C-alpha cells in the first residue's frame, strides 16, 4: 500500500472521528477495566442494549478486585438478558487470573492478555490500543468490512497485515474506534452511504451500490429452526423456575420449564416430561403469546403457555434446583434471555386483567 494512501486514510478517518464519534458511556475513559468490560459486552450485542448493562455492571463491580471476589450467580444476575453468558463467566475467571498472576493489574502485553479467559485477538487489540495507546489493530465485524471494502482485500491474513500497516502510531485507539464507528454508521453491511464517507475519495469500492463486503463476517451461520414451548406454572401468585446445570449452554441460569418439541410430540407430553417428578396437576395450558429468540445456531419460536395448579396439587418444589418465586422477586435470580422475554408477556397478560 502506498504511504501517501495510508496517511490520507488515517488523517481523514481521525478527523471524521473527532467530530462524529458516537457519544457512549465508555468513550470518556482510558481505564483498561472499563474498556475491557465494554468491549466484551459489545461482542454480538447492539450498543443500545449494552449501555444500561454496562452502567449497572460498572457500578456494582467497579474494578478487577470486586469482580474477582463476586460469586458467579451475582455476576450472572447482572448479565441476565444480555445473552452469551459465557462472556460473564470468562470475565470473572479472567479477573481472578489477573489478581492471581498480575497483582490485580490488567497486563499491557498482547501474549499475557491472550492467555486470560475469554480474551481473543480483538479484545486484546482493543485494550492495548484504546487503554494503553499501543498500535495494535482491533478488527471487529465493522472494521473488517470497512477495510475489506476500502482496500478490496479478500483474505483474512492480508486484512490483518494491512490493518497493522495502516494503524495510527500516535492515536491507535481513536483509529480503531473510527473504523468501528464508520462501519456502524456509514459503511454498513447493506446500505453504505459513500457520499457521506470521509474516505470515499480513497476507497476502492466507492459508489458501487451494495458492493459486497468480502470480509464482513468470518463465515455464514447456518441456523436450525426449532419450536420450544415454555410453561409458566403458577400457584398462589408464584411461578415455577428451574436452574440449568452448572456446565454447558446457559450454565447455572434460571429458566421456565420447556424444551425443544420433537417431531410429533404433543404439548401435554412435552410439559409432562419437563415437569416429571413434580407430582403436580395443571389446568389446560392457556397460550399467552410467543417469542422469537436465537441461541448459538438455533432460531427458536417459543409459544408461551400459562398453567395453573389444580386444587388438589400440593405445590411442593418438585426437585432440587427448582423453586417457586414471586414475579416481583425475579431480579434476585440470573434468568435466561428467553425466560426474561416470556415473563414480559406474562406480565402484560396480568396487567391486562387488572
Ligand atoms: S466509500 Fe463507501 S464503500 Fe468505501 S468505505 Fe466509504 S462507505 Fe464504505
């Protein structure tokens, strides 16, 4: 790449970023802990969704020590609804590693950062550039798409090499964030606004409407469509939740009983199986609504049903790891995102009855 092209791209991007950067709560700080938490939350999650979670998390766990000492259920509870819970577990585990191996200081070294739980090339690059001012690229989906288009690069190694060459030595954090912001606001996946773009005169894909981004995402995801009925079992103002196993998908979270419906299995058979051992009898399920959700590679359609215990049932907790809880106390528990959505339908249903 020509040095003059480099410097023109850097200059235009940095100038544009100075005047147009998004106003986000983590933008005002170079505190490595704040950068780490925000960058982790932003993976796979929209900025607007992240903001309230970030603010709550930072006020409850303001530093590495507090996070390292926190019991996992408390961390998961604050994460409840944000999805991809492995991120929260890794944050806590990495905080413990930082306390144990680095005296509580987030390391400034790429290899040491990469050795921490949950920190990949992107997060390490974001931390080093934004918090410590070191010239490491941080290539997220937005930066990958912008660079792929501007330079018409089609391979990951070539993209990485170009990013390392291109990054600003004096303002690496601003440069990385400028690429991310440009990809999020102007050079978007489907409708790039080349006329408003600060590097349009330098871009190899300029004004090619819908020019395909060769590197917008690493690989196309294939989804499996599933039907996953959920049961809100109610008794005397409380509902029944169960806790998932402490390993595997959504480990340790509380959820409504339900499962993937197999083949011709009936709803009654599914709920009967899910509540096996409960020795409870219910009214006929009343459908309250439905939600759409995605977990890993599953696209889930989840109809939500209300079941009341019939008079003769003894509402004892069926098995270890289950509990009755009043809806107003749900914030005590870390619940899965699907459960949060289903309970919002339940709450609307209750309000409409009043
Ligand atoms: S000129 Fe168009 S394609 Fe090129 S970086 Fe800007 S918005 Fe993207």
